[in-house]
C-alpha cells in the first residue's frame, strides 16, 4: 500500500501538461521513496468546444482566437 497518492489531471494535447508530466516523472525517479507513491493519471479536456478535426493552420486559428491578424500571429 502506498503512503502517498498523487492525482494528476492532464490534457493529452496540452504542451504544458506534457512538460509537467515529464518534470514530474523525472522528479519522481529521483525521489528516494518513489515506490511509496501511487500516481493516478486522470483525463481533463482544456477546451471541450475545440473541433475534433482542425481545418485551419495554427497561425490562422491563433489569430482568430486572440483577435489578431494572421500576420500578427506569425510575427516574431
């Protein structure tokens, strides 16, 4: 039986969730009591209104989402 349970809610398409997952796994691997930690991964959908199939490229989608022009979205 684990001493500690960690529930992690994550969206599989979220890049920040992927970064957090990797950092958590790296930290857990270095943790002396990692065998006493029970990790439960749970699904979370950040944007339930997002279409299942994306029809626009990322720049067009981001421009529309943030009220910018496509040129502003691709500008450095």
